[in-house]
C-alpha cells in the first residue's frame, strides 16, 4: 500500500468502497454523512477513482463499513467484481462462497502479476454465434466448426487446453474443489478464468472444460446461473446447460471422428466394451460418448434400453482409482508466480499462504510443472 501526502494510492479502492457501501445499504449521501464529508460528490469521486483517501478517512471507512483494512487494500482479492458460475450438484451456499473467496485469491494473483509483467489483456473477446434462439443442432455445429478452426486433431481433448489458452488467452487452473463442484468459470474485465476440479477423473475434467468454454464464449448472450446444476429444473436454465453439453460433445467428439470409430467396430463387439474402449481413446466418459452417438443418430432411443449405464459409470469409477491427478494450478500460472518471486514482487511465504501449501510443498509444485523453484528450501 503506497501512501503519499495526498492519501492512499489504491487502484481498486473506489470499487471496493462502492461494494462495501452497497452491502450495508447506504446511499452515497448517507455514506458521506457518516464519514463526515460535506456532500455526496466526495464519495462519488472516491468510488470513481478520482480522489485519494487520507489515512484518517480510511480509519473511519473501516469503522462505518465493518470491513477490515485488507478488504480495501489487499490486491490479491476479488471484491465487488468477477461473475462466477459453478458446475455443481447439491452444494450449500457457504461452501460455494468459501471456495469463491479462495479462487478469488488465485485469480487476483494472476491478474496482478500479468499486469506487472506488461501482459496486457486482449481487448477483443471471441464470441460464439449462439443465443437464446439457437437450437441444439446450432450448438453442435458451433462445436464442430470450432474444432476444425482450431485443428484439434484425432483426440481433441488432448490439445484443447493449450489451444484455448493460446487462442482465447484464458487462464485454466486445475484445483481442489468441494466434492460437489466439478468446474467453474469466472468472467472478469481483465480476462476470463476456468477452474477444473483436479480430483475428477480425466474424462469428466475434459468434458467440464469444454462445457465451461461454452459459457465463457456465450456469457453475454446466455448469462449462466451462479450455480450451473447438473440437473437444472427451470426450462431456461436447463436449456442453456443442454446447449453447453451439445457444444461440448461435438467439440470433443466431432461427427467424422465418432463415425470412423463406429464404422470400424467389430460386429460381435459388446456395446459396453466398445463405449469404454473408444471413450478411453478420446479421453471422455462412456456416458458422454453414448449421448453423442444418440445426437448423431448412430444410436436410436430404442437402443438405449440395451445399455446399462451402471456398467459405464462403474468403468469411470474404476478409472478414478487408477488416474493420475494433475499438478495443482497450471504451468502457465506457476511460471508467472516464479517471475514475481524472482523480481521481489512476491514473497515465498505469502505465495505459499495464498496457495494454501507449505513452503516445501510449494517447491514440489514448481517441480511438478517442470519448473525450477525460484528459492532454496
């Protein structure tokens, strides 16, 4: 926190003051009165970032709002910004809020040091031509065409992550989440972020990534709910999620690729064994592959009665016991943290605290991403 004769220089202070004021239900005029200002224009100027805050004014601000000094000054927090959507089953609001605050630290860390390293956000945002009037076929076509545009290859899930990071300038993080949450996305002015539960099995992680990409690319036209339930009940919410699933399915399992595998299957092949084998090859779940076959009309609704979903789910469950959990966060993220430590912008102890690991674990995290730790253990 920098202090000058004119007051505190805090880039995010104005937004945080406005957010704190809104939380306690005060108008600008009421806030000005409680802080001892002559008129609301002073508060208006502070919230617009046009006026600095003197130290004694900050003390009164903390007292009036009931917030801590860190609330107003910590650059590694997202306060009053960032739209989140969570792909989850049954999860309580307290768990969601707690995880959102943790994720906010990681995202703010990235944003802060990306700006410090002169990594300016792309002013252009890629958007899908999908809106509330689009059909499921439109969503599938969008996934197909995007896969071709990005040249994802014969195993799209294998190249999707790096392709998305390069083309969309997205930050994608593998993190530990509450068990009921499988993925999340955050929309920010400075750039969008996707978070994936690294404890899920590989096929589920890949599908969740593709699903969240849809939300990132359609956020303006189809704003997702804060909790994107796997079994949405409202018509509009359910339809948005089905559009996202149709897009994800075609992105990861394009028609030509699926048809090739379907036509090459042995006549005597058991459909369960075939689904499991091809799903493993494409790094998706057997259930997702089953529904993709139905969308492509390679399976008929009448065929579904011959498929035991429990056998397919069990194969995914077995994969969980055999899987390799990816290293937390991402190489791209850890490279930026190493950059910050090397330049004295961030202490090792502070980073370990924000990432919720020990200093020894932090060293191992750099190693896991093939990076030399920027400090001695």
